[in-house]
C-alpha cells in the first residue's frame, strides 16, 4: 500500500475522514453527473496556469458549459470569463463562498437550493487545503472535489499528485469527454 502525500505536508493527518483519490476520469465524471446541484468555484490560477499550452480557464469554461454547471468566480476571474462570453452565476471572495457553503440553509448561487457537490479549480494549494478542511468539518451536507493536479486530503474526492502537466492534461481531456457522453 502506498501513501499519497499532500503538496503541503502539514496536513498529512486529516482526522478520521480523508479524501478518496480518483485517477479515473470516467469515475470523476460520473460523480459530477450524479450531483443534483454542482458548483464550480474558480480561483485566480486559472488565468495564469497553462496546461501543456492550453489556458486552464478554457478547461474550466468547457467543464461548466458541458453540464450547465454554475460558476462562482473568485478574485479577479470574472473579467476574463465575461470576455469569453461566460457570465458567472456569482462573484464571491473565496472566504465568502466558503462561509455560504457551510450554511445548509443557503439557497445556492442560483437561489434554487444549496449545492451538493462543489468542484474547486485554480487556487493556491495552502488556501485550498484550509478551505477544504473548513468544509469537511463544518459542511457535512456537501461533497467537495478538486480538479487541481495535487492531492488534497481534506476534499471528499481528489486527484493524485500529477508529476507532469501531460498527465493532468490527459485527465482533464478525458474528464470533459466523459462529461459529454450521453448515458445509455
């Protein structure tokens, strides 16, 4: 048995509940498709991080558009999304959205009910880890999922540590392809 260590090794011991590592893009896509009200929360790294030459924000937009998933834009990401013709469902600071997500009575970004699955992409690893820890301990009503190339032990579902961008690109491409597949 091998142990996957998080990027920040201070969070190796996460209590009795740790993330389920999923390397299979099809399984990840199935989890998203099963969700009734998923949410995609985007951080500022989507604007500066390319994945094998393709901007990360293009992956984010494609994921959201494929299943009509609402986007919560944090930091200064809204401007770029609007330039691409994508209007985020909400714009919050990361701490604000985490506080809203903790509240089981919150009506969600579209006021249709709270979210049951929240995907995170494009955040600093230290901030992401602490935010996921907060949700793990104070938001038992929702599942969290990371799309970043690092293992986050406080998420419900996490990717492994991808050593190369080519591995992450392959996963993201397969993930989007599986999101687009129609169920038989």
